[in-house]
């Protein structure tokens, strides 16, 4: 366990989350099926704490939603002053200073930024609707398995807003600028079939096969030498920011370290 502590069961329940730990696999469930796993600031705070406390032995982090939908996005109660106990509504946030508003959004973003840590591989398992913040949370993960009933949508512009929870960069990386602009500006539905065609989904399977497919992928991801997988993830994450020559050099450096580790293990 890291120095940070996981939320306890009571805190998780209050935040609308559930955890299943099975050896090297940590599964995080969005657990508000009665409201299609709509997200709240309390959920985001708990997700950020989980991300800071993932045990070092975890190789794969899986994100799922209970019920028929992955996540309907932001809980609409956030638009009503005082509707969510203990948290300011969006109206109150907008009435604060520029720095206060910036700090609040930055804290919310912490729930979405840790999934690409090189320490593990993250997998979103998506069924039903993934809307707005739900779409962005799926995009935060390294890999996405979609059921064939999945429907993705960025609805922020319909509210006069933009996606602000870290989803814009991975969306552009996955589908390109033009298609990302069209998806976000129109707020239209992206089907599971289209998601597979444009690179948003790694795998699309029938709903009945979703659990088995997720289990097979997680097993395959957890099987290789963990050091090699984390080194590979670090290489791939930085590849787009490096020149080709710099990436070649990074490959050499990474490989040299892994080779030395192998030799030491054989001695």
C-alpha cells in the first residue's frame, strides 16, 4: 500500500463506488445504478484518492458501471443550488473568483488523470450509455472494451460548456482533430460499431460476452513480466511528444535497463 489511504467502505458507498481487489487486479465499480451512475464531486474525490493509493502490486485497474449504463455523466443535481449536500452547485462555482473556479475544476480533474500511470494498465468496460463525464472517464483509461449496446456522447456543448475533465486530448489522439470536433460540437451518439471503426474501442462484443471478454483481457494483461509492461506503457505514452530519434534513444535506454534486470535475475 502507498502512503495514501484508500477510502473506507463507508466513504466508498457514500461516494457511489465499490472496489473489488483480486491479487494484481483492482476493479472499481461506479455504483449508482438508480441514476445510471451519474457522477458527483464526492465520487470524483474518492476516485482521486483511489488513484493515489493503488497498491504497488496491482497490474491492472478495471473500471466498470453497475446496471445497464456505464455512466450518464454529471449528476444534473449539480445545476441546482444546494441539491448535493456538502458540495457547491455549478452556479455557486461560477460566482466564485477565477482562481477558486480554476482550483475547483483542477480538483475534479484529479479523478480522471491517474488512469494512465505507467504503474498499471487501466481498462474501461463500457455498456449502455457513456455520456459527458462518463465518456471522458472511459477515455481516461488505456483500453476500452465496449458492449454492442454502448452509446457514447459528449453533451457539454448542448449545455453551453466544453468537456473539461481531461477527455479532449485522448479523444483527439484516438480519432483525430476533425472527428473529435464533430463528435463534441454536435453531441451526437457514437455507437459501439462506430467506436470500433474510429479507434475509440479496442474490442466490441455482445452484452452477454462482456464479462468473459473483460476477464480474458485482464488475464492477458496481467500475465507478462510487469516491469516490461510498465516500461512499454511509458514508452508509448511519451512517443507522441518525442522526435523519432529521441524515441529510438528511449527504446535503447529502456531495453538496456530491462536486459540488465534479466541478467541479474539469472545470476
